[in-house]
C-alpha cells in the first residue's frame, strides 16, 4: 500500500482527495475529514480521489 500525507492535518492515509482551497491553480491532497471541513470554503474545488491500494 502507498500513502500520502494530508496537507492540512499531516495524517498519513491510503485514500486522499485532490482539492483546491484557495484562489489560484494550486491543488493539494487532503484526508477525508479535512476534505469535509474544506467543502465549506469559498474556493473549494474537488479534483479527484487518490487511492494507494489496488482493488
């Protein structure tokens, strides 16, 4: 399994969400709980789900 570190809370996860949370073109990877938190933001934009494991 592969993991990534959440850009917001620094948790290490196998499933991450690619999002924009600020004006501009910068994308970050965040965990599920941080993704839910950022959804309330004005500039939130979802860009896909990354999975560090195969089905």
